């Protein structure tokens, strides 16, 4: 009675509303993307849009379920849930089906289940649990290694499924680590290394090394010429040049051809209009032809006539870009940014460290998907097949993201009772 | 304990809690970068819209029917026949039954592969011609079954047909536009037809109409999905304009018959209007040979033929006018006052010098007799007196004046009417002689061959026929032209109605008409005079350094209110009176009376064959 009324009293409506808007507009876009004139009812269950409705309804039920169960359930069973999905990740390597080159799916009845999607959720729980332990000492080596293991093991297992994109998602947890004290300088160094990585790939390794040697020589004239400085400068230069050459070597010898092509296409070194380049090219064409206001609902010619591959999954944003134009695209982007920011703000006001870190965790995961998926459609990120949360067609993805989000909403609802 | 831990947490947390701002700002910056990128590709850069359209739009050219060409009596000279080009888009050709396809089209497997490769080389994703002008039967079979052969479609075209099979040089022919045309004129795309010679060329713009365009939407498998924006951008093809020529098909056909087996040309004009009634070059060919698929093969054959049937002698044949030119000198002499109808000169026949006479006649003789009998020495005297006229002060000045008159009479110039590839003949400038002989070192004697229409003087049959018109009209001509009206029978062309008045006074023309009448009544053309029709003319026998003399005759009839003026040239046929005159007189008989009574003459003309091997 009064207790029941209190259950939903503190629910953060902003998050719930953004969630519902994204899910429903995502559903409409799937309808537009795979629109089939013979089956033009949005409720037609033989088509993807009809199926997505089933997933949506299931997600709503799950969400409701989460909101009513005990608040402490997830923090208590975090490691257990994590362990279960780890086992499923191993199992799928043996008993799973191969879809689009990755062995990532279980076939259950008429539906397919992708454990990797849920593993992201489980990892967020486990990370939050570990990092929120009361006696945690961030300076001990053990404390530094275990989070890497918590991230690395599922990432490796997913990588073994041949789903490199989902494996890369786990790198997004760096934002969580940053929040608990990971050195900002370390983060910047990481970004610097990534940029150096890019520069090495874009330009010739001799040229790049030459430029750094030149820099060093110039610097040499300005520093105090004592032993310490000279050694540091020389050492740093050696490190950089060594890195440049190893990156180049690694790129040539450790990447598969199609991965090399995707990166080259992104960097503009290759045009490959048949393979990886074709997808992005068609995607840019579809989005770019949307203009300021878009071509209108169901009137997108590129998506209507199937020029963009994977239009209901990885490239779902193309439908938005083509049919709703710049205005529509900006609105969708704003909704996402709003979602992530709201999550961070709410995470920050939690008294429970677990809730806080869990919030940061899921915001990072979703942000990473957003960054790579949309970036890929507009040619700013390599073609890595990961879904756009709440938008891409797919039951596992929608369920997993709904789970992620509503567990946090639940935590936030009861924040005053948690520690 | 808990309190201590709690505060320790708060301390630690608030130590790093500002990092939330950094993280949120990172999110926002990424959002802004995406928005900027989207703005660029969606709003600023228009090439994506173009690419989108390229994916989705198929442009189907609507080819208009080319204008028809009629003769002066409404007989159809050129019309259009429908043919079909089989087009292919190589990338869309998948899973087809090649054997069945080859049977339907009528080629073998190797030919199929060859054609596909050629199309692929042109472009794998744009349509190009697989097989041009497939037969009507093939089209019939294919039309039904084409849906089974992905990547192929049929483009309707038209080709020209000539029901009368005459006037090949005049009408010209069409063919595909060459690269240089495609480069210069953007209207034409690869594979478009364009007029290459004759009036197909000179009236190309009127005849070709305007291409239309249908735009269809296609999906990724190149299947048509419907019209684009409700046909808002579709344009209909506009049919070409018809041409109504002044040609008389019956006269033309008769002329081609009489000239068969001979080299030469006939140009017949209606003097009062300048309308060309007949215009033929012999040997000629059936214009249907240069149509469609067989064109290049036949063109090769024709251009390799030693008698040069493709050469349009009427416009591009340049001949020495011979004795026909004497009229010109006479008119100039009369106008200049150095010659009178009563002027007498003596002639000793073949023994005269510096120019000997080739005819036997009375001596001395007056102007009319000299024309009638085509006396060379007489005309040498005429020419000499023109060039030596004292009032000019010098030979050069007198020659320049003479040249002026000659040009005024339509020689040495182009008429720029509606026929392409006109040559202007040759009437040399005085500077030419200055260069060869040195200034002041030449005189009438040096260029005495001009007095009898030989030497460097060259004229075209068109110019000679025009001279006949000038005399027929007693002093003026209207630019000879072939097309009376464009679009509809009554839309007459303005520039072809202007009179060119010559400098010579009409009374001299009156005299000349009489003199030319005497040529036919009693003179060199008398054999073939017509009973009922008074005809005026002048024979010519042009010396030809390469072989036998050419036979020339210019004439008009009837003497008063002439209806037809003509120039006939038969190459290497000897005396003008032997061949050119009878042919001309037969044509005039046919044109003015409708029938020919002198069947024996006709027979003899038709049988005279200089070209065919024995």
C-alpha cells in the first residue's frame, strides 16, 4: 500500500522517458529501414519490425521486473552473474552458431541469444563490485591487476568468437578507472599513444621517425644539458621510434587483410569500393543525401532500395540521417548525449560506491557503442560491427541494454537507502 | 569504524568527483564533432545527394523521330524506320541462360563474351550497347522474354529510309557522332546520330528534334521501381522538323537514269526563285546502302571504288568552263563598251593565231554569229579589248575590273546556301599573275586562255547553272537553294528570297538571250532543239589535261518566262554538243511537257556507258 506507492516514487523520469523515446523511434526506423510493401503492417511478425516489437515488449517486462525485485540483489550477486556469463561465453565457443563470421550465438527455439551482449552488463556489475570494496587500496599491485583481468578475460573470450568489435567495447571501462583515480596523465599518455599509432599508420614510418628525431634535436638546444636530461630525451626518443617501427610491423603482420583494409579505408589510404569501403561509402551517401530536413518517413531512397548493407542493425543510423536529415540526426544524438550525461550526473549523486561505479560503467559502455557505431556511419571510425543501443535491431542487444539501464534506475531509485 | 570509512570515502570521492565534468564534457565534445561532421556531409557537401541519385536513378533517353524530307510535289524522299538497340549493364548480368539468350539474339557464345567484355570495358555499372539495331524478329522474341535476362534492356531507335533511292549526294546520310563532335557539342552523347553529309548535315539542327528524358527509380538490383518525383523532371522528346525541298523527284530520277554509266553532273534551277530542281552527281549510289548496320561495310566498298561514286561532283567538281565562259566575256565586253553586237572580227579557222578555231563558219563574223558558232579567235579579241581598255591605265587595273564582273556573275565565290562542302571554283587575283610573271610583265596575251574559259579558271556545275539563271532572269539571280521551307510547307526561309542584281545592264542580257536562242536554233546545239519549246543555251568543250575533253552545256527554257535553267557536264565525253546537249534537251522536254517523244535519243543516252567494264 504505502510501501507500494513508495517503490516508484523516486524513479528518475528523465532516464525512463529518454529510454522510451529512443526505443520507440528506433522501432520506427527499423520499420523504415526494412520496409516491405507486401508486409506493410508494423506489427507483422514475419518482418524485423514486428519481431523488434516482441523484443520491446519483453524488455518492458524485464524492466518492470527489475524495478520490483530487491535493491540489493545485483550488488550481492554481481560476481555470480559475472561468472555465469563467463561460462556462457566459453560455452558458445563450443556449442554456438556462426553468424556473419562470429561464433557468438545460441539458437533457442525461434530466437537467437548472444551472450556477449549480456557479458558487458555482467562485467559492469563485477567491476563496480570490486572497485567499491571498502578496504580497497589503489596503490597495491593486486588492485591494479584484478580489474584488468575482469575486463580482459571476457574480452579475450569474445575475441576468440571472432567478434573483435564487441571485444573492443571493454576498453571503455577506462573511464570508470579514471573516475576512481586512474591517473589523468596516464589516460592522456594512452591517448597520445593512440594518436601516435594513427600517425604511424597514416604516414611512412621513416618520415614519422625523422620528424621526431628532428623535434628531439630542436629540444636538445633548449634544455639544460645535464646528464639526466640528455638520457631522458634519448630514452624517450628511442621509445617513440621503437614504438613507431613495432606498430608498423604489427600492422603488417598481425592484422588480417580485411582489418587492414578497414583501417586503411578509414584513414583514406584506400578506397575499396567493393568491400569495407562500399559500406561506409553507401552509408555516407545515404546520410549525406538527407540534407537539412531529410527526405521524410519511408521516403529514403537509399534505404528503401537497399543500397546500405546491414541497414537495420549496424547501419541503422543511416535511416535516421537519410529520412530525418540533419535536424533529425542532431536530435537523436542529443538524446544519446543527454542519456549518458544524465547517467553520469545521477551516478555522481549516489551514496553507494557500487551504484556510482556501476553507473559510470554502463554510461561508458553505451557511450562507446554510440561513438563507434555512429562514427562508422559517417566515416569517422573504422567499420566495427557493434550495435547502436536501443536502435539496432536485435533481441539480445535490446534486452541487455535495457537490463543495464534499469538496474541503474533501480539503484538510483533507492539511493537513499543504500550505502 | 563505518563513520571513519564513510568519511574516507567521501574525501576520496570528492577528490576525484570533479572528473565527472571532464567525462561529461568529453561526451558533449564528441556529440558536437558528430554534429559538425553531419552538417558537412548533409548540408554543405552536395556530392552525396548526387551519388545517391546515381545509385537510384536510371536516365532513359527518349529519342525523337528525325524530320522527314519531301520533294516539291510532296513526294517523300526520306523517312524513318524503327530499329532497336540491345543494351546491357554488365554488373547486373547474373545467372542468365546464355545458350537461350544467344539463340534469341542470333550470336554464338564467343560473340556473347566478346560483347560483354567490351561493355564492361566501357563501364561495368553504366548501360552501353550490346548489339546495335537488332532485327525486328529478334526484338519480337526478346521483348517477351527479356525480363528473364537481368541487366539487358532494349532501346528503340530510328534509321533513315529512302523510298525513291535517288539524290544520294544531295540528301546525304547520318551516322554516329564522332569523338570530335562529342567533345565540341554537349548535346550529343556517345551513340547519338548526326547528319554527316548533304542536307542531313546542313539542316541537322532542324531535323534532329530535341531529345527527351525519362527518369526511373531503380533498386540495388537495378529493377525499375517507378517514376521519379511523379515525372516532374521528365521531358518529352520533340520531333524533328520536316524539310520541304524544291527538288523535283521525277526530274532527278530521269537525270540519274540518263547519266548512268557516265561521270559528270547536272544542276537544274528554277531561275525566278533560285530553287534547285535537280542536283545530281554521277556515278551515284543507292542512299539505302549507307544506312544502319551495313553502312560501314558499304561505305568501305564505295570509297574504294575507282570511279569515286561518293564524290559530289555537282558541288565539289571544279571544271574549266570552256566555251560556256565566252558568254561572260561577251557580257563584260558589252557593258564596258569595247564590244557591240555589230563588232566584226575575222577568223581563219584552225590556222588562226594566237588561238585557233575549232569550228567552221563564215568570216568575218559578228557577235551573234560568234556565239552561235562558238568562235575562239573572235572571243580572244573580245577578251583582249577588255584587258587593254585604255581608261584603266594598266593591265592590272583592267584585269581587276574584269575579275570584279566575273565574281559579280557568281564565279569564284561560295553561295553559302544550304548545301555543305561547297567549293568556290577559281578566278585568280591579279596578284597571282604578278607573282608568277612579275609585276607589269603580263598582259592579255599571257592569259589569253581565259578568253575561251581555259587556263586557271575553274567553275563548279552549280556556278554554271547559276549563270544560266542570271541570263534567264535578264540580270539577277537568287541564291540557289534546295530547301523551301522547314517545319511546315508554307514556312519559307527568308534569306533565300533576296535578289542579287548584277552590274551589267539588262539590254545586254536581252541580246544574250537572243544569241543563245540562235545557238539552239542554228548553232552548235541545233541537232537537239525542241519543236514546241524555244530553248536557249551555250555549248562548251573544256580541254582537260588528264584525258578527253569534257562536254558542257548551259541552257534555259522556254526563252521567255523561263521555267528551268540547267548546267550539264559529262566528263571526258568530247564535244559539248555530242552528249551534254542531248541530255539537257531530254530533261527539259521531260520537265516542261511531261513526256519524252524522242525515244531514240533517250535510248542512245542511256546506253552510252563509259564506266562499266566490257
